[in-house]
């Protein structure tokens, strides 16, 4: 394909891409705008229906208020004619009284131990009815019996009287009735006059907003369904797919307050209703129902005079799809016309642009064949003209660069020979391994150290890394691949004869031009002789330390033994057991036992089990343990901890031993009392504990010798506590630092590695 055709294709493709992006953006914007407009229309429709329902409710409340006044008057008149004890009132008497007062029926409600039931009634179907499951109706009955003014917001409340809202009858579910309940403490029952009339049922149906819903659907054909939803019972286990619920048939608890529920999905809709109520803002779903793609919007409606509810508006998505389809056809037609025009123009433009490029290409082909003359004739001053100038400059200098490259090649060959001489002359074994583990090059020291000649190592990869350190070697190579720079490591390797040799291995990685790993270079140094000398030095140092410790033990134990011997001789001469002497001897024996125990911990620490622990909790335990002793000396602890957890990997009892030793030293250094400050904080990757006192301090000449056995400024001390503490902190890979000023106080700083990102037990 020629440059002209390619350039034409690029221009055409670019224009096509721009038009496609523009078409997609317009389509996306149009769809979102239509969807937003549709959702706003659904919200407006729901608000209009809610206003109509609210207006109807005001009218309904007025009618209910008038009926409640009549029922209140009837109940007061009935209380004047009925016996105060319901047992003295007959059902026949109630039928006559109902006819006299102009109400449908009169019932008497009596309170039992755990219920309120209908004990007497002019309607036999009402007898024995339980009201315990009637919700706020039952609450109103309890408040009437308690002599309180009814606080239920539904219905109408007067003195000693409450009237429930219009509701289906429990004994005759086909009727909608209006009840009144009166109790003035002069009787042992509530008087319940109520009106049962088809007129009431017809009135409630007239006030139902279903007619408004139908009118809204007629005005907007795209609206498929409008539903008033009761969020308290909607989606209950007993609700059917059409929104009816045999367990919730009352006006107050029906899942569907008005409208229809045909395009519903109870599980999906219930979640949307809960979300809309919680956020108090509309929730829109793009879903399918009855084989149609629909938009459902759930709008929460707040009513100050009644319970809140949700209006669901379902709209056919075909309304949006039709507009989008028409818009898409128009845009595609326009785009095709523009593409044809640009295709013609791009082909013409490509011919003009590519002509200088073809001349430059011909010259480059000549240069590739070794033909450097004649130079290009430059007419233009644009980028192509500059390119032609640069091609001419390249041609004139190409021969010079070729000669320089030949010279550089000779120099590189000399450098390579020199480097090979240096590598073969070094005493360290060097070998290169590719990424598949094959040895690609070695030096003479490699053959001397491992016993493998260069030819043998290249033909068959020798087994150098023992199985015991194989995982360690793989981990090092993996870190090097990831870009880490690792120091030399002392390890073991296998010689050709199978013997093990101790070596120090330094490994580096070689990468290609793209930065990908290409090979590893291993430099091995024989460490056998050096390790033997270091072992001799360690043994010598250990013997010296053992001698110092032995002298210290002999000195420290001799004094209590001398005391014990003197007391025993004294008691043998007097042949008398003196309790004071026994106590002193036991004290000296305890001192000997303490010295031996500390030496055992120092010389051979017991096996420990490290766990994750919060240093703050360990410090709190130790302070609580020593608080009683500190109070005896008039000393207070002032503790300050970090807000974040200070988790470390430790042996809890050993850390407690360290903190106890340091805090006891601080207490004993403050005979006049004072304050010991314990501050804990997190510094970078360490948990830092600073313990400071106001004691006598440590003399300057003793500071460098702290931690040596039997070095102490206390009369009964051994100096082993600090030595043991230092050893424990070192075992935890931490540090212990002591700063002190004589007669001013001492500050001990302990740092422990933090186990960040883990949770202490």
C-alpha cells in the first residue's frame, strides 16, 4: 500500500472515528436527557396524585370528625342509661339502645389480664372478639382504660373518647364502618357505638384516588401503571404477586393503598421502596416487566397527618426508545454524507502531502545501497523540507560514522580481551547463569573453587546449590528480578566431589535494553579459613566471659554463705534455735537462689514462644502490679500511651521481666518519693517506650559499664537484672539505651520492632 493511500486512509479513519464518537456522545446525551425528563414527569405525576390524595383526605377527615361528634354524643347518652357493670347489661338492651340513639350497633369492651375483648354487643358476630392484634387501636383502648387522653395520631380524639378512622369491619369484612370508644371511669367497660352503612362504603370509594390515577394514565399514554404503596406491609411473606394480602386487608395495612400492581416484582420493588423511604428521595429502576422494558420510579410521600407512603410510577421504555431511534437514523444519515465528502478530499490532500515524502524515500533507498550522491533538491521550508536537509546531512556524514564504527569495534575487542584477563586473574569464582539456570560463562577461579572446568560447566549444568538452601537462593533471585539490590550472603555450596564449602556469594542481575532480566552473575569467595578464625575468636571470648562470671558467682555467693556459716555455728554453740537468725538465713538462701536463677536465665534462656502482643497492655499490667509498692514509697506513675495499637512480636513474660526490672530500679532510686513517667509512642517502624525517674541517677563513671555482671550501686543488688534485660531486648531485635545525670534522674529508652498491619491477641 502506497503512502498516499495510507495517508488518505488515516485521514478518512480519523474523521470516521470523530464522527462515531460524536454520534455515540449525542446518543448517550439524548438518552440521558430523555430518561431524566421522563423521570421528572413521573415525579410530577406522583406529586399531583399525592396532592389530590391529600385534598381528598382533608375532606374525609372533616366527614369523619362530624361522625365522631355524633358517636361521642351517642356514647355519652348510652353511659347514662347503662348499668356501670357490664355483667348487668344484656345484648337485647344494647340492640334497643342502638335503635334509640340512631347508630348501627353498640358493643361493650372489657379488659382482661392480657387482652381487651368484646363482652357484650347488639351484633352477635362481635361477641368474643379479641383486640390485642389490632395495632394502634389496641394502644388507644389501653390509654382509655388508663384514664389518659389518647395519643394515637390516627382518628379523632375527644375527652374520654377516641374514634378510629374508616376501616373494614372485622366481623363483617364487606362493610366499611366508623367506630367510637368512650370510657369515663364510671364503668368497667368501654362503650363502642358504631355506624355500619353502605353510604360510608360508597363515600370511601369516592374519596379513593383511583379515578385520579386513571385520568393521569389517559393524559400520558406512556404511563403503564401508578400504585400507592404501604411500605409497612408491602413485600410481606403473605403478599401475593398482584399486591393483595389476605393477612392485611384493612384500609390501614393493605400493601397497595390505591391503583393497580400488574407490572410488579415484589422482591425488587421492596428493596427500592425501602431505599426511597430511607433517603427520602425518588429511586428509579430500569428493568423488565411482563416482557417489556420499563422505567419504575418510587417517590416517597410525607403526610403530617398520617403515615408516610410511596407512589410507584411505571413508564414504558418504548417512549424513550422511539425518540432515540429517530435521532440515531438522522445522525447516521448526516454522518454518511460527511464521510463520502471527506473521503474524496482526503485522497486529493494525501497526493499533495506525500509527493516530497516519495522523493525522500527514493534517496534513502539509494543510501541503503551505498549511493550517497547526488543530494536531494530542497524547495520547501516546512517540516518535509527540514527532513530533506537532515537526510542530506546524514548522507554526508554516514561514511565518517562508518569509519568511526570500525575503529570503535577494534577498541571494544581490546577492552573485551582486557576484561577477560582481569576476570580470569581474580581469586573470586565468577560464573554467569541465564534465566533457564544454564551456566554461560566461568573464570579460572570457578574451576579451582568448585572443581568444574569451563567446558564441563557449559555442557552440563553443575549442581552447586544444596537442597537445604535452595529456597533461600530462589528467594534471592526473585528479589533481584523485582529490582532489589542485595548484599553478599554467607551460605554453603557443593563442590564437584560432593563436599560442602562455605562461601560468600554476591549476585547481580543483567538486563537487556528493555529492562527485562537476561542473566545472573554470581561471585563466590571461599570463607572456610575466615570462619575458622572467627570461631576461634568466639571461643576465646566465651572463655573470658565464663571466667568473669565464675569469679563474680564465687564473690557474690561467698558473702551469704559466710553469714549462713556464722549463724549455724552460733546456734550449735548455744544449742538454741533463734527465729531471727532463721529468718536471716532464709533471706541469704533466697539471695543465693536469686543469683543462681539470674545466671541461669543469662547463660541458658528457656525456650520461648513469640506471639503478637500490644505493648500498651503489657505496660498497663506491669504498672498495676507495681502500683502498691510505689505507693508505699510515695511514688506515682504518670503513663501516656499512643492512640494506635503498638503491636510487637514478643514473648510477653520476658518483656514484663524487663519492664519490672527497670521500674523497680526507678522506685529504689527515689527514696524520697516522686513521679515515674512512662511514655509509649510509635516511631516509624518501632514501638518506643521511654521510662524516666527523678531519682539519684547513675554516676558518670558507671554509665559505660552498665550491663556488666555484679556492677551495681545498690547494697543488695547483683547487677544481673540489667544484664538480663539487655539480653532479652536483643533477643527481640530491639535496643535499650540509658541516659542519666547524677542526682538528677535516669531515662531508659527501649525500641522494639513494630508488627504493623497485624492484630494483637
